[in-house]
């Protein structure tokens, strides 16, 4: 009985220490929404493609450049950048260094900005 209790405690401890706070709370992906005036503009970004209004789940550890275009209008570009999440340090007080390492290794220790991209396209000249 005592050995089973120790084994269970050991397994739970390893699971607890091998996860980070950001990994648990919000994961390594983040939703970013695109809207445009007029609607129906094409959004292209790396391998992602959609039409406004458009919402996509992006990897938190990368920067992106989105191209928003519509026939008869000037093409616009918007940057989405990743930045350090304070939650990665402050939320890991219980998890200590292991949690911080896990959060940054998985990309969960970052936030994407902006999360809502609204573009007013201008008529082509």
C-alpha cells in the first residue's frame, strides 16, 4: 500500500513539474481575427489563407506578416508579432524553473499582438 502511494505521488509530481502555467492556461496557439472594410478581402499569411471576416489559430512563438487584398483596392500589410507573456514567469512560481522552460520551449510563454486586425482598404488609383 505504501509503495503504491509513493509511486502515485512520483507520477503526479513528474506530471506537475513537466508542465508550465501558460501551457496549461492558454496553450501554444492563439486566435487572431481579421476584418476589413469592405468585407470579403483575401487574407494571406504564410500557409494560411482566408476571406474577411476571418479568424485563424496561430503559433504563439512566431511573427507573421498578413497581406490583405481585394480586387479594385490597394493591398495592405499588417504585422502580428509575438512578445513575452508575464504569465510565463509569474504564473510559474509554483512550477519553478521547469515550468518556465516548458512554456518557452512550447511557445506558450508568448502572446501575439494584435489579436484583432481591422483594415480599411482604399480604392486603387
